[in-house]
């Protein structure tokens, strides 16, 4: 049985499948490279949530505290629970 799966190939020749593939074991695969770029809005469904999350991060103010200061605050909160 033939099964067509959409994928995207980057400039290094690495192929990323855009949907999960189920198989009963090892299978022979033929790859056909189309002579056209992928649509600019093409992203796998699981990546769309991540992309939205990363867009939101750019809008958030970042803390200027050091990791030591944050660790001290976390420890103080933990000590307060004891």
C-alpha cells in the first residue's frame, strides 16, 4: 500500500515530516522533491502552538535579576512553607 506524506526539506537536505507516520516495521521509502518552495505559512500542527508561545515571549518583559537572586527567592518561598 502506498502512503503519501507531506514533508519539507531544508537547505541542508534534511527532511521533516509534517504529520506522524505509523508503520508495522522498517519500510522502503521513495522521496520525490518538488521544484517549488513550501508555502510560507506551512507549519506542522504541533508546532503552531509553540510558534504562538514564542511570539508571546518576545512581548514579555524579561527580569534583570540574576539567577542567584531568583534562586534565593525560590529558596525563601520554600522555607516559608516549612
